C-alpha cells in the first residue's frame, strides 16, 4: 500500500490551519491535523467515520462513509 509523506508542504498547511483554529478556541488533535494536511496538499478526499474531527480545517474535502 502506498503511503504519502508528511512533508514540508503538509507541515506548513498544518501549521497555518492549527494556528487559525487555536486562535478561535478550537484546538485540533495534532495527529488529525497531520492527516488533514496530507490529504489536502495531495488533493485527496479524506474519508472518515469521524467527520467532526476534521470540520474546522478550511478547504479540506471530507466525506463520511459511516452508514
């Protein structure tokens, strides 16, 4: 299974999103931010059962596959 790196582009996206969310009192879990960043910079849809952990990230394409 291929894996995608948490590279400098993802780290920069994560840092800016995290700073914005912290400023409005919505501190996201660090690992969730890393996952969101990798998905966003690679222009992927983040498929999750736990959409609420990712709603604060701007521009992130999230889809729930929870029935």
